[in-house]
C-alpha cells in the first residue's frame, strides 16, 4: 500500500513496540469506528501463489483471527456494526469480517476457523456460478496457464485462427486468456460450452481436468452449501448476479434483482447489504442502489468506517497474502488509518 512509502516498516514496528497501536486502538476515536475487513479466497491448491493480492493460505487466515482474538477486538456481524455505527453504540475495537464472491474456499477452509474462534461473518455472494458446479471460466483459464506454463498454445486448437500464445510469460498468458474470453462472449457460449473449452485447454496443457475440477478450485459454493452456511448464522448479501457493474441503469438494476432473488431462494432471507464487484463504484450507482432498497454498500477503499461516511460508500480493508501481520495490526488498531497516504 502507498502508506508504506511514507512510513517504513522498521518505523512501523517501533510504533507498535512503543505502544502507539494500543494507544490508538483503545481511543475514543477508534471506538467510534468500524473496521470492515474484506477477504476473497482461502487457497485450496496454489491460488495464493497465482494471485497473491486475492488469496491467502489457511494458516495465514488463522493468524489474522488470532490477532483479533489476542487483541480483544469485538468481531461482530456487519449489520450489527452498521447499526452501532449509526447510533454511536459500537463495542470497543469493532471489526466486521466480509468475504467476497462466495468461493468454495470459504466453506472448506474459512468457515471451520470462524466456528473455532466464534466469529460471525458476511458473504457477499455473486450467484450465477453458485448454480453451476464448474470453475469460473476466465479464472480457471488463467490459473491453468499459470500452473502449467510452458507450452505454446495454438488458437486453432481452441478457438480457430492462426495465433500462437506463449504461456511462459505473463504477457502471453494474459493474451491467451483474453482471446478465450472474447471467443466465448462472441460465440455466446453457454456455461457448459465454456467449461468444455476450459477442459480442452487443460488437456492441451497436460493438466488433469477431472482432478482439478473435483478439488473445487475457483468454484463457488453450491446452492446447498449456501443454504447450510446461512442456516448456521453466516449472513449472505448482495454482490450482483454475474459480478458485473453495468453502466446502464436497467441492466444494473437487473443484476441486483437477479442476485437478490437467487439469494432469497437459497437462504429464505432477503439481502439488503451490498458490495461493489471489484470495488467498481460510480456516483450514478448510489441512487440506483437506494431505489433497490440497499441499506449499505462497501468499497475496497482502505480505512475504518466512521459516523460521517456515506452508507453506500463505506471503506473496507482488503486483506490478502501480501499484507504483513505488522501492517494488518496497524490497520485494525486504527494507527495506519490516521497517517497520510501517498498518492499512487
């Protein structure tokens, strides 16, 4: 993060040693604010090596929960935190845990740890792939080429044409992924047809598709798994149906409606809180969300949510494998939020 340019890690460590984290963390300023943490995926395979800014290991996630437990943070449900924020009645050191997308790694890896620590959480669920037990197409194509990089891929073997992509380089893998996604969109491929295309790619790369698919890597929770976590107390909220943010009002409202109806059918509860897909938000979205009955919306802008923040533009810290334990402690205490950030 840009803040580290202004405050070198040794200085940050010294601040913790001297008690600055504790001083800020127990202040009335911090106790009037809610730290909303964002997670995307807990690795089932090697996803944390593939996309470190999105994934972390199970052990790393457990380490975060240990920091919160040892630091006596009040880990509370998101809805409760937002109510406390509005009424000025937050418990000390309030933190809310949120997970974007509904990745199967939440069910298999994060949920058991949350139960062990007794921490509540919110899942912002994008619902399209929750109805299809296959990997998310563009992600699995990228992951396959990263994990089995090396071969030259001929477009003729997959999409037609005479282009060749070199999977040894990130540039080559990105170009191949773009070509595959563009082809699928252009041809209007169904979920099943895109999945077969991904399996064909796996075959060309020498990967065992059945084994990888059975591991549930880059798949979302199924409808039954969503019902199970909701029945167990996990809050399931809005994240659009197809993880998209259309600029057209009617299309945007349709994404919200389809997402809401799907979650309602799976959980029996109507979702009212929202997370912007990929942190993509624009001023025109706010009245559309109000019209749709959305009570709150979180961004990916780092910081603590305070009493003066707009309820549809709430800051949230995206936690991931590249964020050190020291940085994490600095953020949840509130210390790093007080420091000026260097423009990126």
